C-alpha cells in the first residue's frame, strides 16, 4: 500500500495514485484526484516534500491530509474484511473508495438493504438458522403489505406507516399482540442497522411501541410425563417421538439441541453440548436413570425426523395417552379478544418439554439458579416466562401455606 505519481517524469503536475498489492494477487490502483509537480514529490517516502515556503507547505499539508484519508480507509476496510473472514478484492475496494471519495450513491432501496442486513448478520455468525428465517419471513410479510399499500422506502417509515402496518397485520394476517410485537421488534432492529450505516436519517421507528402479554402455554406435570413415558404404543413411530420428547422433559433442552445429542457428548453422566441458538453457551445437563435409558435404547443416536412430522406425531401420541380434555384459551388481536376451545393435545409442542422441565423442577423446590444453570438461561426475566404453574399447583401451594390454620368462628 502506497502512493505514486502517474507521470513521474512530466514537466507539469502529475496525478497522485493510490496503489496496493492484494493478497489474492490483484493490484489495486486508484486515482486520488490530487496533483503535484514531480519536483515536489518525495520518491522515497511517497509523499509531498516539505517546503520552506509557507504557502507551498500549506498546500502540501492539504494534499498529505487527503492522502491520509485513503490510507485510513484502506486499513479500515481491510480490518472489516478480516473480521468477517472475507477476501479483499479489487472490485470491493473500488466500490468502497467510490462511495467515500466520489460520493457514488449507494443502493438505498429498502429491500436491498434488508437483504444486505441478513447477509451481514449471517456472516458475522450472530444468528442461528432460525433467526435468519424469521427475518426472511418479515421481509415476505412486508412484501405482502406493499401489494396493498405501495412500495416501502426508508422515508415512508412514519407513524402513519406504523398504523397502516399494524392494521394490516391485525385485520388481514390475524396476528395476535405477541406476534405483532415480535415482528415490530425485528423490524426496529433492522432499521437501527440502516440508521447506523447511514442508509437513512429517519429515526421515527424509535417511537414504535412493542407490546407483549403473557399467554397460556401448556406444560405437563411430573405425573403426566411419567404417564406418557410408560404408555405402550402400538405404533413404533409414536413410541420414538414420545421417547425423544420425554428426554426433552427430563433435560430441559431445546428440541434443536437434544435431537443433536450423541455418545461423544456424554461425560461423567452429563451431556456436554454447545447450544444451537446461542453458540456462546456450553450446556452441562445431568442425566437421570430414565434419560440414560432412553439414550441407550437408541444407541445414543435419536431417530431422524423432520420438525413438522415430529410435531404432528407428538400431538397424535399425546392424544393416544389421553391428553384430550377441551382447553379454553384466549388471544388478543388488536382490541378484540378471541376465545379458543381445542383439545389439549393440539396445544402441546416440542417446546412444551422445556417449559415442563422448568415448571416441574421449580415446583419440586429446586432453586432457580440451579435450574438456570441446566437450561442455560442468563436472563431471569426470560427464565421466568417458562414457569407455568397450573391451577392445581396454585391450589396446592395455597393449602401448604394457609390450609392448616384453625378457622376462627365469627359471632
């Protein structure tokens, strides 16, 4: 990386060129637009000479200051590529220099920047595949919205846009409060990226409200988990799904994690595994006699099955066991509260295992910090959202505290 004159032997001023030999073998040459007479150019240091004349020195200082900008940008771009494990190419470097020095207009199209954002975060390794899919779904949702309300641009993200988008999600897509809140949170994260990278100066999105509410979620009690575990299925596929699900109930692991368990992950009667969702977390989950027997049954390799098939078979298995009582729940879409009645097995999902583990452990009096050390939770707020005591649990706890007190007779 250095500078040179385009015409070093000229009798007139020469353009100053920036050049660098890249690791991929390419040679990058870029015109700085600065000019200087060859007699005032220091060939050894590749910079303007120092002059005793004050006016000339001021001019040469200005030129040197401009050249410093090229050096600084090159080093910054090189460091950024290294952090992302990307190769510095002549084309990428030219685009970067053009944007900075020739003010070439970047493609500030909302959708193009959104695609760039997804690619950038994926390359950084900040996201698991599920997070990437959520953002891709958000982009598809915005495309559907555009079919009715027109193309979304950064300048159009106003409170009116928020109101129209909210109305669309609630009336057309029938999104409940939590779904809309989650989606707005994802959109705000993207818009913050766009603002920080100067694709927009519009920060109205900071006023968008994110509302969440606690919704009823199914959990299985200890007795129900044991009932499911001991049930004899005539269908082998239901038996396999039951075993994997019960294993989740006994370990508190996410489905994406416990389906990856193999014999190499077992040490000292514990599972040692790096979490899929947050790769910075290393989980250590103690095994019980039942969870060990399930692993041995499948020679430490759970049967492979698609996520959708697993969910379908799990509901079928829970129906066969008898978890079929009608459960009433509500969901709120905008200001409308909708009552839902459905068999309980329809509400049981792969994530029910993790919620059931947390609830059973806490109901047995295990300290929250111990349970969190197993599940890998860092946030007590997030952890608490997994605790789902039933009405029966609440009644039992009330009786434990107040049930044995003598009743006073009031005259």
